[in-house]
């Protein structure tokens, strides 16, 4: 049984209770936490950037199709604008 005032016995007993000797375990838990936060930040940033830069032509084509369907533009204007959008769309 441990007696009060025996620092050596208490510290060795505590080291056995903590994974990887206490200090190193806390270091790796902190490192893992930082890595997790960085990963979440990168994924979140990627989603935000990707949302701000949609494919050119996809949304514009949908708007053009809707305007033609509602009768806001005639067939000649629709075909001219559709050709213009196709010419500006990226190839890669």
C-alpha cells in the first residue's frame, strides 16, 4: 500500500494509469486533434471555393432554357445565345 509522502511510488503508479507514459500520450492526442481540425478546415474550404466557382455554362444554360420556355425570348435569340454559351464553355 502507498504511504503519503512517497513521491516516487505515486508517480510510477500514475504513469501506469496513463497511456504511453502520460506526457507522450497527451502530445499525440493534441497532435491528432490539430490534424483533425486542419482536415475539417481544408474540406470546408474546398466546399466553399467549389460552390463559388461553378462550371461555366451549366447555370447559364439552365437560365437560358427557362427564359425560352417562359416565352421571354424568341427562338432566334435563344439559338444565338445558346451558341454563344457553347463557344465560351471551357473544354477541360
